[in-house]
């Protein structure tokens, strides 16, 4: 079962420079948000990873923590359709609905979703998403994915 706040409780886009940075410093609108490195390893050890999706081609970029959460080899080639199929159906439907709303209305969202990792039992993941805009158009979504399975035991 997925738990999402109603769409009326999505949170607004941070207005400074028309983007919400989720703790990353952005100097240029086109700068990549998911940057591998020492920080990635530290948060991966805590079941947390950073992600982004380029809306022009649905290309996904993940740090190690997200690969670990989904049970995929670090650095594996990602296809959004294949990843979405790893969500339990109610969670996938909620995620797609919130994603469409976020893109249309330039708003972020938080969703606890059940996923089916390729190498183990189901898990619960907290998905935090925020839009990245160029002008008034959303060009990417980015955020954090965190293992919250312990909260669902």
C-alpha cells in the first residue's frame, strides 16, 4: 500500500532561481545534480541516494545509494520504464500521478512507495522529488530516495 499526501499537499517550487536545490549548489541551470564521489558513498551507507531524470529523454542518473536500494549493480544502464516496473502497482500509479502533477504545476512531492528490488524482498522507499526549471519550464526532476522499510515493519 502506498501512502502519499493528497495532491493539494504537494509543496511549492522554491522560487529563488526557479529551482529547489535539495542541498546541492547549482551555479548553472544545466549543471548536473547527481555527482558521484565521497558524499555519495557516505549517504549510500545510510540507505540514501540522489537521483535525477532528464525530461527530454527520460534519462536517469543515480548515485550509489539508489542502485543499492533497487538491488542493481552500481553504474548499470537505466531505462525509466524498467525502473518504474520495479514499483508495486499502487505505488507506481501514485508516483506517476504525482510526477505528472509536479511537471505540470512546477511543484515537488514526497511519496513513500513500495518497490521490488531485483535481488531481494520488497522494500519501502521515501521518494522526494523537486522540479528543475529553465525559465518557467520543468526540464528535470531530481531528489532523494531513501530506504524507510524499518518504518513499515
